C-alpha cells in the first residue's frame, strides 16, 4: 500500500537510542528514501515509550573513548534525520509514550506527528549535563519559537500531549488505543497522493525559513513549473478539469 513502518525496538530500555539503533535508523531511512514504492513513512516505538533519549548506560561504559563514540552515533542519527526530512514521502511520527532527548528531537524532525493521550515530551539533555543533538535545536525552535525552545532546553519541562498539541509539536492527539489506526489511516491516504509534489512542498517550506521573499518566490515558480511535466501534475489538472478523482502514482 506504499506505507513503510519504522519501529524503534528496544522496549526493555524504553527504546533508548544506542549507536546500533542509530545506525539501523540511518540504514532504514536510506532504504525508504531510494525505494519508489515507499510513499509514506510511519515512525513509532515498541512498548511503553517512543524513545527515552540516548542510551546513557552504554555511554557510561566507554571511558576515554566516549567522545569518539558519541560522534559516531550522532553521524548515524543525523544522517537518518536528514534523509527522513529530505525524502519526498511524508514522514509521520506516531508517538506512543515518552519522547525524551533524541526521541523528542526525532518527533520534531518529522513532517507530521500524532501523539497518544498518554504521550509526553521533554528535551532532557541538560538533566544529564549534555546539550541537544538529533536536530533538536533546529526543529524545536522552528515549531515552538525561540523563547519556548530555550525553556524546554534549559528547564527540561515535560509537556503533556495536550500541551505538545497546543505548542505545535503535535498535529493531533488520539486515545492510546487508536494511535496506530489513526497513523495508518493518514499514511495510507498520503501514500495515494502526489509524492513528488509532497517532496517539493517540504523542501520549499524548509528553504523558506531562511530565503528572502523574492528568492523564495523564484524557487516556488521553478518548482511548480517542474511539477507540470510530472505524471501527477498532469493527472491532477486533468482530474480537476474533468471533475473526477485523480489517480496519482507518485511520479
């Protein structure tokens, strides 16, 4: 059906981000980015948490090798975030519990986010004497504003699902039992849409945060012109003119 699922699967440690998990997330992201059959992606966690942040237990055993170990881990994690953000397919976070540290950063890096009622969100990094990674300082401030981003990073305030919705971190909050049903329904709908147009829209919105008005409008003009020669661009126009439902292929 065009929907791919990424499950963070270390439930015994609340899906804490290990170096191995970060590498697997990167590999899965690359695979989904290059697979033309993938037209929507869901990321969720197995068990009671989405992701409890970095695996500090593994950090504690590295001794003098810890800086190099963390650099390796962030290479994988950041490559995964970059791929997920830049792929054409929409990426949906289905947040099934606590999203802390790297987990919260990952939620904020996705295109859309649905949270269960029991989900909770905290930066958590400075609790352990660390600064954020995983794109947290990039996306959190863009979603909630600089003042609130600093509050989250410095005070480690934990947001409820309702607060995360109000602050713009989530698009929707649903009962715990309905989370994956809602996420799958949204992903299935998007997987039937114009995937390349979604990708262009994602890139335009990202680039628009730093471009001048004139530069952004020029990029928009080129982007919409490019869409006119795609199958889905032509199909969408023809369907509108002939008052029928478009049959998008993602091309």
